[in-house]
C-alpha cells in the first residue's frame, strides 16, 4: 500500500461573476494499492514528454467523490496525478474475497515534460 493525498474538486467554487473555477478541498489521506500502467512518449512536438498511467485501488472505507480529483503520491510513484472519469465503487456482493478490503479502482494520469 502507498500513502496518497486526495484533493477532491470543489464543484461549488465560482469566481466573482458566477463562473465555475477549478478549486480543490483540503487533502484527504488514504492508503491505496498502485497498479502500474503504461508509459507513453509524447509526440514530436514534445520530445522529452511522457504520459504515465496508473490504476489505484481504494479501500472500502473510502467514500469521497473522485470525479475531477487530483491524487498526490510519494515514494516510487511520486507526483501529482489527475483522476480519469468518475470512478465508482464495486457492488459489495461482487467483490471477490481475494480483493480483501479493496472496493474501488480509479485510473489516474500524469504528464511530464
């Protein structure tokens, strides 16, 4: 398990004209299981660029909304990642016993360079 800080999107945040703005709530700590994904080089316009994909497995105790969230990981996977899509927890009766307490997976991406 890897310690992560989840920055959930504040969907109620607006500017002085009432337009939605990108703002995040205070970080929420959680331990996740990291499943390595792919790494792809960017196109010729960004020769040093790289995209990193990971899948994070969240414990059944996680109840936050990951839509639009950012995840900050430390250690080997250090960096800030964006959650892809709107991850939803598994139905409890469908979680295999071998998964133990893991009840949701979320794809995340990071771009470097």
